[in-house]
C-alpha cells in the first residue's frame, strides 16, 4: 500500500495542480463521449491506450470484457451492474460511441481455449458462459479473443437502451483488440470477427 499512498501524494502535489482547470470543470460537468467496455486485466488501461483525459471515457470493466445479452426480467450472473452502466451511459450521459476492447493474452479467453477446470472458481465459470458460443477451434486463443469481441458486440445490441440508440442512429458500436506487447490496436468487424487496421 505504501506505493499507492506515494502515488496519491504525487498526484495531489504535482499532477492535480497542473490540471486544476480540468478538474474544476469536471466537478460540475460529466459528459463523456464514449462508453469503453474492457477487460478487468490490470495491463489494459483505457485512458492510457486512447490517450484521453479524465471525463472523456465512461468505463465498464469485466473479466473477459463480457457483456451478457439482455434477458427480459431475468437476472443473469453479474449482468445487472453491466446493464445499469450501459443504460446510464446512453440514457443519461448521451455517449455517441461504444467500444468493446479485448486484448492479447486474456486470462478469461485462455481458460476457455484450454478448457481449464474451473471447479474451484464457480463464479468465474458461470461468468464465462457469456463467452461460450464463439466458434473458435480448440486452443486458438487469438481467434477466440477476436470472436469474443464480435459476440459481445452482438450481446450489447440486445440491450434495449442500445437497440433504441442504434435505431435512431444515436450511437456507433466499435470492436477493438489491444495487443499488449506491441501496443497495436486492431478493429474487429462485428459480422465476421476479422481484424482490420484501426484508422486514426
């Protein structure tokens, strides 16, 4: 914890004063333009990857960057918090873009690809069911990661707030995969799961 406390001290003494005007504005305004859904993995930092300032991204992080499909009136494992975040981002904050960002060496996708025994992790096992129908050959983690992003985009579109925004051309969905060792980001075609270069 000492390193975290030292980080807070550095933030308060050096970083915050340099951005005092930004934080003063953020104290009364919260208008992010993008909902960014990424994995909980500590190596994936949305603001760092996209070089965005505080207040620009509304971030939801889940193991495997999973977005459970909407289920009318039914609770699904861990889905309520994800659904609430999506609904709030669209209905209240008015985000115009939603990014689902997978990443290389994803532990969740590696576990699925390897068929790991998750008996001792029952909550993880239940959660990963939201990634099951991805159609990747056994053991091909990179394919599974891409297909999972495409599947989660499809799941995202089942949420009523998203469906309404899509019908009104009020939001655009994007699929990305971030490569940890190179820093590269691929765009994923939602229909095919195939990668393409991300245009700047």
